[in-house]
C-alpha cells in the first residue's frame, strides 16, 4: 500500500553571519527520508538540537527545506523548498499552547478564521463545524466565547488540537505538544489522540523526549542525531534491539 | 449588603475589559483620566462657553486680581490682565490651542507612526536596516531642538509648530511601533496563523495589531505630553503661537513682565500646563502598569 506521507532526502541548513562577509552554514537536516502510512504514528526522538523541531516545522510548512521532496498521498507537496500545497493537510501543534494561540481573539473567532481562510463554508456551517470540533476534543460548545487566558494548560492544548483538527487534516505533527502537560492531563490527551486516530484514521508525527510515550503511541520510530537519521524502523524491534550508540545510550543498555 | 456573592460573575471578559477593570483600581490614573477627559471637553467647547471674548477689553478693570481677593471682582473670576482682558476666558480658549492641537499632533503622529512602523516591521533586509539607521540618527536629536530647527526652516506660526512637532516626534514613534511589530511577529501564534493560510495583511490586522494597540495608546500618551510641552515651549520662545493667540505658553511669555505686579496672569497658565501634562502622564503611567501586570499573569 502506498504510504500517506513520504519524505525523501530532506536537507536544510541555516545561514548565520560569522563576520562581515563570511557566512556560516549549519546543516540541521541531512538526507532525512521516511514514510508514514494511514492511521500510523511515527515517533521522532533525538537530543536537543538534533533537528527535531526544524523537521516538524518543515513538514508543516512553517519553514522550507533546501533540498528534498515531501509527498502526501502520492502528490509532491514540497520539492526542493518550493511548496505548492495549501496548509490544511498537515497541521502542526506547537510545544507551548499559551504562546501558539492569539491572546486577543476568542477561541471561536480563531477557529472561524481557520475555516474562513481555507474553506468555502457559510457562517452557519462554520459555527456548526466549530461546535462539533470543540466537543470532539472534549471541550464545551460554550468555550466558543472564551479567550485563551481563561483556560488551563491542558484545556489550551485541547484548543490547539481543535485548531489542528478543524480542517480535517491527514497528518498532525505534534512538536513536543505533550511535554508541557502534567502526567494525568497528558494521559487524557494521549487517550484522546488515540481515540481520534481510531475513529478517523489520522496519522501522527510525534516529536518527543518521552520514551514511554513513544512505546505507547508509535508504530515506527526514527532516531535523529545531529540532523542525521541514525535509526529508523519498527518501534518495538528498535526498543528490543537498538543498533545505534545513541539509542543504546537512551535505553541504558 | 450580601455577605457573600450568590452569583459569581463569569470571567468571560475580553482583554480590553480586563484592562479597564485593572486600570480602574489605580486611583491616581483614574483621576488623571477624568482630568484628561475634562480638558478634552474644554478644548472642544471653550469658544462657546467662555464668558468673554479673548480680545474683549474692559477699560474699567485693568489688572484685577482673582475674585476671591478683596480687590477682585466677581465678573472676572480669575482676574484680568494689563489690557483688561478676562484671564479665565483666555485660559479656557488656550486649552483649544495647547491641549487640542497637541492631541491632533499626537494623533497624526501616531497614525503615521503606526503605518510607517508596521511597514518597517514587516520589511526585511536592506530596506529595513536603511529605515532603521536613518531613524536612529534623528533619535539622537532632542525633539524640541528638532522642532526649533524645523520652525527655523518653515518660519514661526502655530500651524508650522504643529507640523514641526509631528516631524520631531515621528522617529521615536516609528521606532517603537517597529520594535513592537517585530517582537509580535516572532511569536508562535503568528506562525500558527500563517500556517492557517493568513495573508500578510490578515496577519497584521488580526494577529499583530489587536495585541499591540494598548502599547500604541501608551506611546500616544507619551507623545501627547511631549507635544503639550513643546507647543507651550515654542509659544513661550515666540516661535510658535503669536500673540494675541491664547496659547498657554504664549500667554506666559506675554505676561512675563507682569510677574511681580500681577502674578496670577503668569501663574495660572503655568498651573494649567502642569495639570495637562500631569494628567496625561498619569493616564500613560497607569496604562503601562496595567500592561506590565498583564504580562505577569
């Protein structure tokens, strides 16, 4: 079967100014390739600065790669840094929901903006969809009128999830989205995510530090180190027999 | 009085109404706001409610002290000057020039500053650094000095003063708005909004401006207090409003020779200037404190 999301030879480097005319290139992603199937979860782990977040941003379209292709359902959506798709099929959830939601707009307005910019729905249809999405992530329809500052951290992450889901994406990229939550709320959110995956066949790209979470949620695992893929394969088999030094150190074997 | 509240008020308030609730608890700032509103109303209605015309001379009442003084006359509550003109009427009309024109100058400055600052904020590379460095040069010159230089080119007069003050205040404005916009554009929710498919214009109007307008109001109040002082100072130096225009600084300069003979003709415009600047600064300071508190929670 054809994978849903396919990434081939992704490269990305940042340019930093080292002197007046000298520029330093820092390669943060080197030849990253992987694929994610329908309803599957790919976990990406690695040290701080290994390029995880950059990969997430490139996947979601917040940043552009220098070289390489991203294919969604067989269509090329990014080719050597030129993106030709709208943003609605791959959605990114940021690490800190308190900073990724506009403090000046109500939740309803924010979700309405998403729909207004990407769909042709009428006002009534949009309202219905927003209310439906809010209940789906375990919020109340009354939260429509609320401002982000009135929510707790866990609820905010649900709002962020609602924002990602409202456009019916195929892939959701979670950039450390569960790390800032306390354990019980995290467990709730994880269950919610898995439930949504069962119901709608969503695929997740999960970027995290938590090994137990990786074991619990993901089907495949990709280990990044200094922008390179050091290990890629089935989660359980990697946990059972880690081949790379990085993974062995992470697992303490 | 109920001992406890039976119905808790829903805290379903917009950021703006939260701002106002916090501002209300700061009493000096609230008093400043009332004085500010009163002065604004006075600036608008002064020509209609002043008891006498500004150049109406009363030959029988020269240099009368204020009416509570034993030599005073109740017809002239704040006394008269050496030409027999009513000080109260002149000061009321002065609000229109000093305070009203300052507000207009500050408003125009803010408007142009926001437009240019936003443009500078969203532009990148050479254009942005050119704009920045040119502005940095003008920032090193004090606004009053810059205004005097501009007056020297345009020639004295009230309208030229307003233009001079607008131009003199503009660099700081553009600079601060630019910093606000750049700071805001780097936040996560802007990139989230961009990922939603928002255009540059939508990012500015829905994302950036609703979150910095309070800061713009603070900048406006600072510009206003500077504008009041500058208009009065230029009037005092005879570079701005020319007598018999009743601009407070010009009244001060006109009556300076009477300071021993009739101190009220000099003291009262000074007191009014003080009140105008103080109320503006109180409002600005109150707003700034509220904004600082909002960042904490």
